[in-house]
C-alpha cells in the first residue's frame, strides 16, 4: 500500500514554504492589483466611465480589486481559506480538501500544505474574474508573459540561427546516431536550465562543430553535470532511440521567471520530428486557467507564434528575424498537419468552455492533487498519456506534483515517490530545484550538500533529469 510521508510543515519559519507565503505571494498579488488599476485608468481616460460597457468594466474591476486587496490582507494575517464559490468551473475538490483541512485545524494561509495553498490561490484569483461579465476571459498575467518574452530576443535569435544550421548542415544527420545523441543531450539541457545562453547549442553547428562537442563540448557537459544531481540522459536517449514514428507529450512548464520555456519546448519538439526518425507527433498540454503566473494557456500558445513572426515584437535584425521566421513557419505547418497539437482545441477559451472533453483532458493540471491520483481523478487523461512514447514534465511545480511535495528522503527512488503513477507511461522530469522536495539523489551527495549549509534544494543552481520507463 502506498504510504507517502507528511507534507512539509508550512509553519516552520525557516522553511521555504513559509518564505513563499510571506514574500513571494504578496508580490504576485500586488502585481495583479497594479495591472487592474492601470487598465481601469486607461478605460476611464479613453472611454469615460459614465455609461455602457465601459462603466460596467470599471465597476467590476473595482470589485475585483477590493476582493484581491482583502485577500492580501487576510493572507498576511493567516486567516482561514474561504471556500471557492460556485462560479461555473470545477471547485468541488478544492472545497472538499478545505473541509478536510479545517477538520484538522490546518485551513489557514500559514498552516495549509504549501502545494494545496498555492494551487488554491490561483484558483481563487480565477474565481474573482470569472464572476464578472467583462473580465471572465481576462488573464491577469498575460501582459507580464508577453513583456518578459519580448526581452528574450537575443536568445531566441541565437537558437533560431543554430537550428537553421542544423537544418542545412545535417539533412542526413539521422543516419549518424552518435551525432543525434549529442544534439539530443543539448536539447535536454536547453529545456532543463531554461536559459540557452551558456549552452553549446548556441555555437555554429557545422559537422565540424558537432565533432567539437564530442571533445570540448563534453567538458562543458561534465562541468554542468556537477550540478545535475540525478542525470538520466543516457537512459532517456536509449529509450527514445528505440522508438519509430512515436509520440512525445510535453506537460508545459510553470517557471515564474523564465519566458523562454515554451519556445525551447517547441525547439526541442522541432528537433525530434524534423531531425530524428523516432518521433512523428508532439502533443503539448496547456493549462485552462491563468496559473502560476507564466503557465501556457491555449491562447498563449497561439500568441507566441504570432509574436515571433511579428518583425516589431523582438526588434531583431532582418537576418535574425529571417531565421526565426523559417523555424516558426515550419511549426505552423506542423500545427496544420497535426504533427504539433495541443491536448485541447487551439480555440479553447479560459476555463475550457462548455466542452466536457476539454475539461477531462486538461482540467486536472489545475487541480491541487498530486499526479499519483491521476488514474482515479482524471482517468481519461491517464488513458491518453498511456498511448505516449514519452511524457515530459517540465519545471518545479510539475515535479512537486509528481512527488506529492512531501518529505521524502532525498535518496528515495524516483519510482517510489511517483506512487501509483509509477510505470503508467514513460516519464521524463526536467527540473531545476526551487522547492524542498527532492528524490533520486545519492545519499552521500544529499548529506554532503545538507551539511554544507547550501540551499541546494531551492536556489535553482542544481537540477534533476529523472526518467522512468513504463512498466
């Protein structure tokens, strides 16, 4: 019988979860308040608040601002978590868990388990907007997502140029599996770290350069390996190179500070279907509601491609924009032919709309439940992922949900921490450490890092590449 340990104690003032409630969440909430104030001011300046939809929109914004301001006040004073109202989107599981926590006197901001409270926060914010007529499809983080993405032009252009060189230099690269393996490792590390600036992928990838990666590039890989505390790259390559015309699924990332995540995922997917015989289809799994600031919604997916093709968006040179255009237009072709697809229709509105199929396939990602409950709580999603040849879970929150965000010993086997999900389908987790839970690390390594006083579990300097095949 699966018997996971207890969650981390959120009342521990030295714990990372406590610092999150005290510092990070209020900053996120303040950002939403500032955005609403600015938008309301712009509406008043441009339209006037006297009558019609403009007045309704301003009045509703004021109501949302009041609710969020109260939320911020109550959070800072450790008030009880309010039930999610019946707002037309799934809420029952949140409220059932709130009742269970209340029965155990753990239903306040500083006593509720961190994973639940953080998921609850974003679902509650969604509810505030959903209960209006003018703001129900508003993503309070969309401007921030676009703005930070826009600041990544240099890295975007460098990656596009490198991929163009792969295109023209290695039309037959699939015939040389040793070279493919090198490029595959670069792609994994690009997605792992989420910042391609230091990756050797950004060198000119001529045939000679790939040979160079086998020598000097190997040294760079070895240097980075010191910070990869679990490294299953070789196992992943052995698995995927044994597939022919398979499917890979990306459960998209949620990094708060990184605007390159979706872009690098698309680049990785492009490499798999364009330059290897192993993968012929990639499915991306978005979130149905604004989630953890930068998570991808269906509309974000579409707007990313549109923005990349807009010559004014990144302010690139004509040459660099050309490299981006070549790659993104190929992606659009892949979308048109279903080589790339979302797990839900591209036109899906926030919340998923009235289509129950959409909710069944994507609603679970914005529940607070650990992924080991997927088969029970989201059986259709679970069955769908069982048909995949590899499911890639990106980022810290996905890792916390995979492992339940509980107090596993760091040397606990990854398969044990996955609980009932273990063996369901091939799983690859790419995660930089930004929360306490860690598994799959050799005991001597974990104990040495703990003794050093390093914040290795939470500071983002260390990473985990964790792979488990299907049973």
